[in-house]
C-alpha cells in the first residue's frame, strides 16, 4: 500500500475493515521522509492487525502490517523484507514505486497493490510493474481521497482493477487475498529500466539531455504505459508532475544562492574599500565602494522580483484539463 498527503486517514479507514485473519502480509509506504513517524502505532490502534516498522532482513508474516521506517525504502524479496537508503524517487524516500516494483518481481500474481490519497504520481509506475507481472491493482476512489492526485494518476495512466472508497478496500482485499492464485512465479516481461531500478538502489545510467533537479546529473526519458518517467544516471526518478515541481524548487534555490552571493560580494567590496582607505588609496577605496553599491542594487532588484514579480512556471491555470499542479 502507498499513501501520501491525507493517507494516514485513508489507511485508518482501510485497516479498520481488514479481517483479523488476513492470510497476507501488508507492506505500507507513507511519504514521511526522514521525520519520526507514529504510523505503526496509529495503524495498530485503527484495526485488528499488529503493525510495526519493518526490520531489514525479517521474514514477512501473514496478518501483520509492515511500515517503511523514516528515510528508508521498503523492498520485498522472496521470503524477506529489505530496507534501502537508495536514491529518492519522486523526491521522496521512502517512496511507493520501489515497494511495488520489488514486490511484483518477488511474487508476481500474488501481489495486490493499493494506492491511497496523495498528490502527484508516486505509485503509478509501480502499478504498471504489478500489472505486467500478473498482480492486482486497487485505488482509493479520487472522490473519497483528501488528495486525489495519486489515485487519479494511476487511473489515468495504468490498468486499475478496482476503484473504491477507503472503507470498502479492506473487505475487498480480504476477498481478493483468499481468492488469489497460489502461484509465486512472476509472469510477463520486465522493462529493462524497471529491472535495473528494482531494488531501489543507486544505479549508473547513460546521461541524456535533461538534468536531474536532485543531483544535477543528466536524465533519460522513458515511458510507463502512457506516463513519461525521467531517470538520472545515478538513479533518481521522477514522474512528470514531480519533475515539474522539483525543477521549480531548483529555480527558487538558484535565485536564493544568487541573492546570497550578491550579499556576500557587497560585504567583501566594503571590506576591501576599508582596507584601501587604511592604506591611503582613496581611488581604490572609491571603486570598491561603488562596486558594493552596484551589487546591493542588483540584490535589491532580485529581492523585489522574488517578493513581488516571481511566479513559478507551471502547467496549471490554463491547462487543457483545468487541473492544478498538485503541489
């Protein structure tokens, strides 16, 4: 299961309706970054199944909920769970796509993927891997989600088997697990790019034209069903909306760096002017003071632009579908 903004509430609704004798392990990724998380305690209180942060190397047991701990991807291998501090995907670690991809590779048609409330498109590419390898996909009804972006992305870009409110997904999961095929072998072909990133680890790739907002490396564009995916040559991955959002953050950071450097240059020019005066070099001091004023004027222009004239470039507002960016 994968969730982001509004996802804790959706998970509480879902796990409250899971059967106490569920014959499957439940792996959960919530976009918490490196922040401390009380999610296992919340989920354990919400429903009949015990919940805890996953431990690297432990064997998954039926009827238990395993939550990705802060700053770690949760991955699935045959008969064990793994934790990884591999590259962030869609600007987050833990991320949903590595869980879905690794589970699909390990268990094929026995995997059921669930996407709950959240913005943007994490989980969509992982859904495609689950479907290619014979698994089943469920999404929270966007109308039921506090943030419909992730469920809507999955519905728009991949084959989804079931769409329902969060409260209905628990009983549905119970029925699907009991009816699931016992076969463990994955079916279908795995895309080479997906296979290379299956473990959520750093992975060197050939560079291309676009650059990665995370590390500055070159990006290669591939596609997952109808959705483009951008992967840099050390392993950071972005869906389209996440790429747009990350680029905007990098633009803002570049402006802030420029403002800092202008301020520091003005201070340096003032110090050099003072040094020149102390040595009796009036003309040199005047030049440094002039340079300091010019740099401060430039800094003021940039501050005015950032405070009043800066509007992040975005596809929302005038887009064909009328939807916002989901940021």
